[in-house]
């Protein structure tokens, strides 16, 4: 039979039952911590939102332009139409870039970046002409610039120095007409661009005209009256090497044929 409970034991039991269990107390402390943190995050989030969208401190005020050559910075800024005064964070940089490319076909690429706290930076890469199409009819006396992708991006009143003319022989009869019907003018222009890109640099500097009679009949007219039969745009690198070697071996020749690069030929003197 158990003896009477001692005074010390009864006091210890009363002390244990006077407060919540340790696990419950820890849970309440965690809950208070979570509530405090949540309130702090709400306040902080509201402050950040106001700073980005509502305050006058982070708004677009300046638009800088770099990389222009033919275009002017003013033309690019006008095409970009950046909404000055709007919050920096709300500006759609992709939309701004698309406006520039749409308004200025000369622009090949434009990178739009935010320069905090108030600036928008437009870095432009312009297309460079590799060939020129001479205007006809009402556009006679003008030149359409063609870049290295075959894109016709601008019409100018004067031919840029050092850029060859592209002559498309679009005869209504014969192979030229058949090639035009089969491949289309744009494809023939791209073929001419590929040839122009493979011509050795020393020859490219004196090339005046790239003539296209058909898909596989491209030729070059040089500034000193010499001519080069190139053929198609296939095996361009090999044809370039063959032409360089042929010109060194026959410096007085007036005509060079590298349409078959493994059997190049020269003639005239």
C-alpha cells in the first residue's frame, strides 16, 4: 500500500500543471514569429511596390543611343518612342526594340537596357550593304542597299563607296528567265550575296559588278575591265582559293573561270 504523498511531491505536481506544456508554448512562439515576419513582409512589399511604381525616383527620364553610323541618335529615339516619365520597371524593352526595327529597316539589331535609376540605353547595330541594286523607272538614279542576309533595307540617292552593283539579267527568254521563274528574284539575290561573301578580299576591293544570269551563272566584273566566271554559289571557299592562285599565276589575263574550282582557267592578255 502506497504511503501518503509528501508535501514536496504535491508542490512539484502543482508547478507542472500551472503552465502550458513545453511543445504548446514553442508552437505559440513560432506562430507569433510567423505573424511578425508576415507583417514585416507585407510592409516591405508595399514599400518596394510604391518605390518601383508610385514614387518619382525610379522613372524614365533619359534615352541614350549608341552604335549609329548612317542613322542619327535622334532618329532612333523618335522610333523608340520611350514613354518618358513612366516607371522604369513597367517599360517593355522588347516592345521598344520592335518599334525601332519596324520604323528603321536599316537597324539589324537593337539592345534596350535599363540604366537605373532614370536612363534607358539603346545600342544599335546597323545593317551594312554588301551589294547595290540600281533603281529603274521612277526610281532611276537611286540605289537599294542589300545586306549579307539578302535583305533590301534602304534606298539611297548615291552609291556607297566600295559596294558593288548587283546586275540581275532578267531576260524574258532563255536560261535567265527560266531561272527567275524557278527560284524567284529574292533567291537569286541571296545567291549573289553568298558569292560576294566568298570573293577574296583583294578581288572584292576592285569588284564593280556582280552579275547574275541564272542560279548557276554568276560572274564578276572588276574595275580594270577583267571578268571572273564564278558559276553557282556552291564551293565558294574553294573557288576563292582557286581565283587567288590563278590571278597570281596569270597576272596579265583578262578573264578567269573558277566555275569548276578543281580546273580553273584564264584567258586573254
